[in-house]
C-alpha cells in the first residue's frame, strides 16, 4: 500500500498578509520607490479634486451669505445687431413689480477717464470705468464700505467719488482720510469712500462711482441706467426673472439681458467639471505608470527569489499558495502607495485651502475611489508575476543560478 498523502496546509488570511509583508520588508528601497510612484499619481488626483471642491464650497458660502435672489438687468442687442439701451424709467418700472424688495442702478459715463493726478500719462488709464450710482447701490448688491462713507443726497450732487476695491488699489488710495483728489474726465473729484469687494457684482470692483446728479451735471450723461440690480423674495425669484425683460423695456424685451448669480455659478461648475476630467485623466496616466512600477518590482522579485520559491515548493507549498503570496505582495504595495497618496493629497489640499482662506473639502468618493483604483491596478499588475512564480517547479527554481 502506498503511504497516505498529506493534504497541504491552508494559509489563513492573516498568514497571507504576514507572508506578503515579509516579502516587502526584504526590499525596502525598491518598495519605497514603487510606492512613491503610485502615491504621486494618487496625490495629484486627490489634490485636484480637493482644491476644486474647496473653491466651489467657498463660492457656495459666499453666495449663501450674500443671497442668491439678486437679479441683474443689462442691455443686449437689437434685432439688427446694434447695441441696445435701457429706457430711462426702467429702474422705476422694475421697482413696481410686486415681489421686488429692493432695486438700484448704475449708469456708464462714457468717455470719462480716471487718473490719480494730471501728471499721469494719458494712456495709463488703469482700465477703470466711471459709473453713476444710485444711493441704494451697496445695500442692494450686498457690499459694504471698507473705509470712509458712501454717497448721500448731498455728496451725490457734487464732485465726490467712491472707489471700488480694485480701483482703490490701482490708484494707490488706501483710506479717504486725509481726503485724496482724483481726476475724473478732467474734473477733480474728492474720494470719500472705498467699497469692499462685491462678489455678486464684480464690475463694481474696478469702477469709480459718482452721484447720479453729479454725472448728469458734469458730463454728457443721458440718465439711462446700464445695469439695474434687483432683489426679490426668495420664493419668487424665478417668477420675477420671467417678467423682468418685458418690464424693463416693453417695446423691445428681446434686447434686455437678465442674469443672476446662479448662472455664473453654473458656468464655473461646468468649467470645474471639465478641468477635473482633464486632470483626472492625467492622474490616471500617472496611476498607470505606478502600476507598471508595481509589475516591474514584482517580476524582478520573482527572478531574484527563485531559490526561495523552489525551497517552499519542495517543502510542500502549492502553486496556489505561491501565487497567493506574490499577489498579496502586489496588493500590499499598491495599498501602501494608495493610502500614502491620499494622505499626501489631503495635506496639499488642506495647506492650499488654508493659504487661500477657504474651507478644506476632499470628497469621500475621491479618497475611497483613489485607494480602490490603486488596489485594482496593483492586483492586475501583480497577477502575471504571481502566475509566473507559481508555474516554477521545485527543480527549476532550485537549479536557477
């Protein structure tokens, strides 16, 4: 009778992990470099998604604080392609819409250039616009006064100006005390205030704002508004949006453009999504390069450890156990790189968000998906070396130089 054959011992999951980890510890430098290649690709993907999400969250918070019920009315083009103009009573007509709670307007003062002094070359206009402004403008658009004061019923009649945030920086005006003077269309104006930034009306940041009466008296300003800002009850924003064009210009409603902050937000989100897709593609390429590194490391490991494989086979290890050992090493290597990359990407996102003053946001799907993708690619990259190692017979492995 032939002696009874002993069944090969089974490796418990903990034993598989322990054996795989022992293989990695035997080559720390090579493992570190391979894991680093994976981590860089993962960190790039996580940081791109995290920074974009943090920027979007900051914008959401700003809009939530300022309100998304601001609607803006501007002139478009007539049917024959000529620039349109809003009627002079457009602001008053819009104010009569029931759900409208606040209305204000600005009017462009054409041809008026702004200089700090008369010593400035004529070509250095700083790209500033001059706008006639209603007294209710800051409250309607949701901006405050950084320093000084806003126009009132008296200063709005005389050569007094309030600067937008960017306009003040370009003109070198920090505080309106002591009161600086600027040239607006050749007329000296006293700067009485500087506005905070206006996130919902960024065109005001690079503007010099003067009173409506002063603009009419000092410049060839026809009194027509070029932008009308209106606030509505939150539940009625869409209804007001639908009737604004016809109310502003009943004769040519098609020549009126009505927008709201959420339109800008939607456009930015679409741009962010496109950028994310592009950079995620680049991250996927980097991840593929990391997978090639895993495969390379494991193939070389098989070649170097043929004696070990032969010894294990001769002591009773099955092909499946050898295959499982090398596959476990690949998965552990990929997991190490993936987790390191996620932590590095989160750190980069947190650091950049703190520098910008944003909330740090890293979506859970980005972190989890990155680790999952890494493990998958690591497993695929290590599959061939594992199968190759399992195919070696004990005599082939032990006979290798």
